[in-house]
C-alpha cells in the first residue's frame, strides 16, 4: 500500500536556513552554499532530474547515498578550484559564530521551534 503525503518544499525550507546562516555570517555572503536534502529509502520522490546531478548546488538524495554524494560533491568542488576559499581562521570564526548562536536551553529551543512552526503556518 502506498501512502502519499504532501509536504513543504524542502528546498524552500533550506533556502530559509541558508538565509539565516548568511545573516549570522555577514562577512561570508559570497561563499558557495549548497542545499542538500536527504530522505530515507522508505520515501519515493518525484523531482526534476537536475536535482540529482552532482553539478547542482541543490541536491536531493537518499540516505544510503548521502556519504557518497557529499564525497563526490567535495571532489567536484576541489577539481573546479585550485585554492580554498576559506582560511583556517575563517573556518574557526564560522564555527565560533555557530556555537554562539546555537540554542542549547531546551525550553528556549522549544519556543524557537514553536515560533518557526507558527510562521510557516501563517504563510499558507
């Protein structure tokens, strides 16, 4: 038996996540951001074939393919460029920004999730 469910476009959700990351990292607006969506093999998705091609910066893959796709994408990016865009100090600044922005208090995190859900419902 096949159950079909409608869901939010995961690339639209990732777009919102990437915009949040960019707002957190104003000095890194121009670096390449890659949207990767993964589903379990229990799901069957119908998507544009372009979203399965490694040259895309919006990829959709099954969970069993995830490690392979990440490695293939990293290999492709390395082949396209001769030098790294980010120095070790940049990577440390980005990491520190993420650590500082992370909501670790369970109560505050729950409030954040509730607010995000209500914002999503209000856009329908």
